[in-house]
C-alpha cells in the first residue's frame, strides 16, 4: 500500500494551518457500539498444531509448516514458530497472523508472551474489531493485552488497501482498554493530500466521548461576519461533560462560551439532569459594551414524589439574538423566561410552587413599526397550585384545580388571584356510545393593588358550568385503495351552558382568546387562562370517520366540526364588543397515509357566512425509501400569512445527495427562508456544503454558508454546522452516516 511523501513545503503548510486550528483531539460522538468485554482465562491450556513438530519436552517446541498456536482468545498462525513452554512465549516467522480479542494483525515476524501480552511484530498491518480501523507500520510493540504501540504507522476507518483518508504518525498508541488512541507527530491525509498536521493528537477508538480539542469551526455570524470557533471538550464523567468554545469574531472581539450537561442519580435514588449554555464577550468593538447570554435548565428529584427545577433565559441587550444567533428559532426568541419551581405529588394529587419572571427583547425596528412590539407578560411571584383527581368513584369522576398567584408588572396593574375549580362528571360508556354529563364551578377572588388614581380593590366571581358530551361509533367493512379496512362513523355532540357574569372590571393577567381548532371545539371555556370565563349556551357538532387496518393502524381520518350559539357571547377581552354570531366557522380536517410512501394532513377553517377561508394548512409528504423525502406544505391565515414551503432530501446519484428548503411568502412576494445543500457519502467520510437564508429581524436577513468534511470515527472539519441546519429544516431528513456522531 503506497503512501506518497509530501514535500517539505506542504508539510510546513499543514503544520502552519493547524497551529491555529489545532485538531489535537477528536472526541467525536461517534459510534455507540460498545466494546466487547475482554475476559481471558490465565489458566487456559495452550494448544499447538503444525505439519512438523519437534523440540525438547516441557521446554521448547519447534513448529514448521501451517503452524497454529491457540491460548484462550489469542490465536497465532505462521509458516514456522518456536513455543517456549516455561516462558509461555511464541516466536513466529513467515506470513504471521494473529487474532487477539477480535483484533487482527499480520506481519513478517512476531514475538509474543501469551501470559502478559507483551511482544512485537515487524512490518505489520492491523485491523481493529470495534470500529473496523486499519493501518500498517514499520513495527508494533504489544505493551499488554489491551495496548499496542504503532511505530511509523497509519490509521484509518476506511476499508480497502487504499483508504480515502488516513493519518500517518511517528508513534500511535492504541489502547483498547482505555478506548483511546494517542498519536505523536501526525499528518492527516485526504485523497493522499495532507490536509491537517499536528504535533500530537488523540481520539476515541470506539468513537465514545473523551476530552480534547474538537475540530475548529470557521463560519459566519448572523450578519455575515466571519468568525472562528475552536472548542475544547471535557469528558468529566460518563454522565457529565463540558464544552468550552472560545470564538474569535474579528468585527467584534474575542468571545468565550461554555456548554455543560449532566444527568445522574442522588444517594436516595432520585434522578437529576440539566444543561447550561453561557456566552460572554468582554468588549464588543461595534457597540462598545459587554455582551452575554445565558440558558440554563435543571430538574431533580429531592425525595420520593418531590422534585424541583429551574429554567433560565437571559441576554445582555435587545439585539443579542440579531447579532449572534445562527438559527431561525434563536433569532425569534424574544420573551426570555426565568422560572424556579418545585413539585410534590401523591397518588391522586399534586402541589406545585413556582416563581416566573420575564425579560423581553424588543426588535430594533419596533420603534418605527408598532406591529413588531413584543408585550411583556406578567411575572408570577409566586404561583402555588393544587390539583387533585380521582376516577370511577362509584361511577363518578371528580377533579379539583386551584391556584394562588401574585402577578407583578412594571407598568400595569398588579394583584393577587385565587382560583378554585371543582368539577364532577358521570361517564356512561358502552361498546358503541358514550354520554358524559359534567358540572363545574369556577370561583375566583382578586386583590388588586392601587395604581395611579385607582385605589386598591377586591373582586370576586363565581361561575357555574354544565356540559354534556355524547357520541356514537358505527363500523362497517370497506376497502381503501384496494385494501380491506374497517371504516368508522363517529358523530359527536357537545353542549355547554355557562351563565353570563359581568367581568369588565376584572384584569386579564394571563388570559387571551383561544385559537380556534378541533381541541377548542370541545372545551368549556373559549379563553386560555383564568381571568375570563366565557358565557355560553352552545352546541358543538362534529363528525369523524376513520379507516382502520386489521392491525389497528389508522390509514385515514376525516373530521368535520362546527359550533352553534343559542345566545350572544357577551364576555370578551374587550367588553364593549360582544359577539352575535349564530354559529362558528367550520373546521374540516383530513390526514392519513395514502400508501406506505405517501402521507398528508390538512385543516381548513371556513367562514360560511362570508363565504371565505379564514385559515388553512396543507401538507404532503413522500418518502419512498431511505434518505428520500419530499415535503410540500401551504399555510394560510387571512390577511396575515400566505406561505408555500417545499423541502427535500434526495439522492442525485449513487453517492451524491441534494437537500433543500424554500419558504415563499405570497403576501410579501419574496422568499423568506431557504436552504440549499449537497452531501456526498463515501462510506468512511461524508462531505456537506450549502447555504441558508432566514430573517433575523424585520429588516435584516442572515445568510450563513457552510461546508464540512466528516471523517467517520475521527473528526469533522469545515465551516458552520450544516448537519444541524439540515435536520432542523427538512422533516424526515436522515443522516448519511447514521452510525457516527450526533
């Protein structure tokens, strides 16, 4: 197997490159295949076989012709050999082959102590069982049963005599016991061209986590500014790790970041886990200020049935997401919640206490465009809730929900609210029908603080509600696309009666009108939150038809629903505008799998009175095979949204794959989000390249580009993070090298 020698200038270039971009450890989260246990019987009998056997009894055995020596999990084959019984040592010559715990070596000459595992092999080649790594060398020194020192050798996870990539090192220590490979002076070759040089490097033999430098990540920030990240990974323990990622942003300065993760179990047997992300820029040259962000979450069992946790989001300023985020979700995060909570529960009840506070980041264009202004939610300082429920108690189901909350806001009225909601129902369920009458009572008490000229005030409200839910199920044998199926017809009626109570003086701390959907059709209250209890004398009529295969799998579902009002809806967030509709919009939905490769979903909200469509959503998905998917969707909200979306992952040839996504706004007549990329799968390496575009603020877009070369089992090198962009943008996307990385 020929390995060309790079000229001195090329070596100097490689070392100069990695002086800045040191990839001296590559702890890639690769294969999860566990290392098989290495259990050896020290008292195992050594057996020998050859065409010609001689020597001195109980001292030395000479073997010639088709030699085989076996002791427990070590097997040696050669043309000739000498076995010294007292030392338990083998010397072999000519076409030497050795198997140790599944690892395979060949060479010209071998000396090996079968008891200690020490020895050497000249002109060897090797192949490791755990990750199919292979290479060759001038010499291998076997230091013990688990550890081998490769001198002037190569290493690659590619198969075949001429691997696409390999590293060449003066010394390479392969320690299967510790699952680590450590190399001295090293050059990484790709297509026989040196692409990376380093005075030392280390990596996991199985691809498991280990401490060290991760591959450097040059890239572009949210506004196109170049940046370079050189992360360092610290494998603290199997259940906790830390990634430090210093980042150089020439336009802004030097940023430090850290990500810590942990899971575990306390001495009492309780589980805990969490993750924290921190970024800090001591001096932003563009804003002349400190910039930072924090994300932290934690959950922990304190004792049996008792837990606590927190979730914290914070940033130094309004523009932090615009300036530093590289994802759509990150740039859109504007209401940052900080929450601390504890929960205690029994077999049929639970008690929760929490405090919540928000930081709101305004879009920089909200000053000139009020539509972009983000309102600040009320803080809960604190909120204590108690919930209990039991079912089938003498045929009855009952529940009790209550919450005491202190609401605080820097500008709006503040106060405390106590809510108690007891309810009882009596389900009557048969093989093909159900009838469930329910009674519930919503009792609320407010203590409002003084604000301006308005003095402190106490308010109370008690609102009863009666509901009756009923439905039938009819079945018949039918066929769908030539398949025998069972079709159901499920009509359902849901009646609600809630008397009117004047609530115009009540604040709305945490309440808003619920979105209109199928779940809300069967809800007693048309509001989310406890500050408004909608008056109602209404009936919901719905019809569902399902097509079920013999296995019970649902092939198709068709749904229709509409609500009919028997009196005006007087309770509104704005009390001056009662709703006088006799019926709601119609909801129609259909979803299912047309075949094993085609699926779809759709939902339409239609206003029959005005003969117009209020909202609609359609989606079509085709996935005919592995790494083949096409998604087409359309989303419409009257006068607000009219977007078409197309995304796909598709093989262009045997090894090339294309990925793409485009979101087009018909209202704005422009593309508001797009992604295009190419991937190449070469079995032992994958190349990815492409670009993404998304809206960062109302007037700014971000267009990060990326390319990445992933050497399976060793490292990822490149610019940006294309893998994350592709997974988040394309439903059904599948990684080309699924056994490696994360």
